[in-house]
């Protein structure tokens, strides 16, 4: 069942040339009792300048939900939550969660590797600063 869902999502996303890579994350990956499907997409930088990110996420979510219909792939409706994860569009903590997800596809490995390196660098810098601040607060 999950493989059929993933194939439909992947096929739909690959039709959109502006999507350079996509990840699946969340409970869909590790339980059969998932409530939704979380999908992260990274868009071509030129495309992202011309769109409203929220509208893009909503439109793509609706399109995917229409393609992955109950009865065809599985027996119940499951919402599909799309998030654009370009560096200026998503918080570093969410981008880090995405990086630990499952790669659905990549058509630009250089962009993906740059995304991963920058995300990890920012995340671990943030984590260090956060831990330092917390220690200072706790130790007075």
C-alpha cells in the first residue's frame, strides 16, 4: 500500500520541473497508523521568486490528494501536507527534520547536497548556541 502511494506522489511531483528534489517524512515512514503524509519539496530558485509559497503548497497538496484517492490506493482519505523547504522558506529545525527523512527523488544532486550541508551547519550552530544559552540560564 505505502509503495503505491509513494509511486503516485513521486510521479506527480516529477511532472513539475521546478521541483529539484523531494523528501517524505513524519509518521508515514515508520508506522502503518499514519494520519497524514508529509512531503517536503525544494524548488528551483528562479521559480520560487515568482510564486506565493503558501498558495503553491496548498495547490500541490490538493493535486496530490486528488491523485492519491481512497479506494484506488488505500481505503481512507489521507491528507498530504506539502512544505517548500528552500533556505529562505523554512526554519532550520524543520529543514533538519527533512534531511533525516526519506529521499523520494532528486534531479539536482548539487542543489540537494548544498541544502543538506547548509542545513546541518546552521542546525548545529543553532544547537550549540541554544545549549550554551540554556547552561547560562540554569547555572545563573
